[in-house]
C-alpha cells in the first residue's frame, strides 16, 4: 500500500504501462486533482486514491484497468 502523503504537486500520473495520464495539481480529500493544462478539454480531472497502484521515480502509477477520465492525458 502506498502512502498518499508521498503524492506531491507536479508529479506525473501514468497508467499501469507508464503512459502519461496527467500531472498532479493537488491532493484533495481522497482524490488526486490533475492539472487543466494536461487535459484536452481544459478542465480539471480527478483520480481516486483507490486507483493508485504504486509510486516510483516521482511518478504515480494507476492500477491496471483504471478508467482514464475523458479529456485527460492529452499531452
């Protein structure tokens, strides 16, 4: 189990395979808020902590099968 306190602003968020999903804007309640600049629709998107698999090399890796919010991962 990862420690959510290790998730910091500007960390990259990737899917299980390391494909870019977004960048951490902030940690809010039990969710990771992604930056708007990484989305194709200009909106903030959120990922629940339950979907985090691990934290390695300043990256947040999501569990396999985690749905990526529409508009996230544009870059």
